């Protein structure tokens, strides 16, 4: 988040030197450009006091709303300039007129915090003429908390702007939705996600990056999560199992599965990866959808000697194993049965 802003600041400084004035930066550029146009033209009307920023996990909602806050509070000519005191404070998350609520460990804003927000909203801003309240994980707010928040949306002080960040606006009460302007963030192109990951994870292999890109769905946050050491190790285990199943011996396959000493939750995560891989494999055989975890080379190796029906039944077996474990069944028995079934179907 801070990285994007600092890069933008550099862009602004470079732009002023070269006579350039970039109007937006980083991710969600179209949405940022549109927000600036609306801000400059003053066409936002009665909705200018409240916004719902909707987007899936990792689509850059916090980055986007900080951009908006910087633009609103900026004292420069081109907003946000990135170099005025207000922009610098926003970039360092130390601006006294930008207030965050909710989002701690994924939790929603509480009733007590809503009352605190409403009480503080009547006070004048510290540095400029606006105070900005950013409420994260708004889709997790209880109905009574949302109703309490209505007070500030129905009778907003002139100096207050509220941003509600949500993964699904459908979770918001109609009375909240009707009082906010909704801006939807849809994620980035595969090319942009790949460029970002390659710049950030310079020691990662090309295949690690491409796998994260395919599985991210355009979400930068999801792509970063997939590039974590833990997630990379999980995917390696899943690929090792697939390699041994399709290219190894029965003895090697059984030994590999038996050697995996995982907790119930970790085992479920591994099985979900295998489900995704078999779905990829079936999609490859039918040419029905783009690959997510498997590359074309992987799909060719695994699927060259197996029928479509066998792959479909293998995927069903993995799903059945997951269901059994989720229902607190015998983990060892479920995994053993899965191994036997997969090997039989492979033929």
C-alpha cells in the first residue's frame, strides 16, 4: 500500500521535472482517473459525502481509498500532487484527518466505534476542510451497527466524507446503499499482475509467478498471498503428488502420501489444491476453460494417458475425500481410500 504511494510520489516529482503531470498511478487506474474527473468537475452531487468501494479480496480497495483521500485533502494544483504536506502525511498513514475503522484481523467496526465516529464527526478537521472516515470490512457489519451508522449518512456534517470498503455490497442494508455512491473495483489484467509479481519477487521462478497470476483472478492481494513461502510449499506438495501419481510407481505414491504429516486444516488445503488441479486437467481435455494451477505442459504430462471419464472420477474421489474429512470422519481412512481410488482410476 505505502509502496504504491511512494512510487506515485516519485512519478509526480519526475513529472514536474519533465513537464509531465500524471493523473493517476498504480492499480485501478481507470477508476482513479474517473474519481479525479468527478472531483474536479464537482458533479458528484448529494453523494459526495459517502462512497461504497466494492471489490473482491486483494483488488486494491485500501490503496484506492487512500488515493481518493489524498486527492480530497491535497493542497497542490494537480490532485493528488504527492509532494504537499497533506499527501506526505496520507502516504505515511499519519494524516490527522484520515481515520480508519474495522478491518483488524478481518473484524467489522463495532457499535462502540460507530458511536465514537459519530461523536468525533462534529469536530472540525485538524489540517484542512474535510475529515475522512474509512470503514474496512463493511460487509461484516451487523444490521444494528449499519442502522447506527445511518445517522452520519443521513445528516452528514459538511466536513465529513465516509468510505465503506466491502467485498460484497449485497451485504449492506438498502438504506445504506441508497445513501452512498458505489464504485466497483474489478481487478487487474494478468499482464499487470505478472509485471507486479516479477518486480516484487525477483528470486521467484517464472512458473511460480505464472501459477500465482493464473490463480489470482486479477487480485493483487490474492497474488501476493499465493507467492508466500507457505503457499508455494503447499503447491509444491500438490505437484509432487500429481507427479508421483501419473509418472511414479504405486509404491512411491503410497510412500509419499504416508509421509505427509499434516494437520486437518492443512490437509484440507492440500486436497483443495488437488481438486483445482483435476478441474484444470478435465478442462484441458475438454478445452472448456483456461488453466488455473496447471500449465499446459503439466496438463499434457498428466492427461496424455488418462481418459476424460477417469479424470472426472478422480476429481469426484478427491471431492468425496474432502467432504469426509470436513464431516470429522476418519482422516487416515479417507486418505487411504483416496490413494487406492486414484491409483485404480489412473489405470
